[in-house]
């Protein structure tokens, strides 16, 4: 098992990610950097979108979808965080 970051086992990539993308090429790295930039941009855009009543339902759906995707990438580490974040999206709409 290949570990990244600390040696306490918290930063382990899921097996499906290791199997599929274990040997990253330059193209893979560019793709992941683009995905990271898109996620950061979406995270920055969601709070203002939640404050505008017209865009709030779309922001909630986008936020829930984004955090569901994050949870699929690293389920053990992000299940609690994504659950709490998803519940705050619905609290904004209420």
C-alpha cells in the first residue's frame, strides 16, 4: 500500500484510485490540477450563491453533488465533513 503525507494511515488513496490512476502521466496531473481548480472555484462561488434566493436551490444541489463526489474520492476521511457540510446547505435554504 502506498501512503502519502503522514504515516498514520489517514492519507491513503482509495484502492480504486490507486488501481486506475496509480502511475500519473503529465496529462493526468494536468487533469487533476484542473479538477482541483474547478473545485476551489466552486467552493468560492457557493456561499454568495446561497445568499441569493434565486440561485440558492441550484447552489444547494451543486454543493451536495460536489461533496458527494469528494466523499467518493476519500470516503473514510470525508464522510463526516461532507455530511456536516451538506446539512448546512439545506439549513441555508430553510
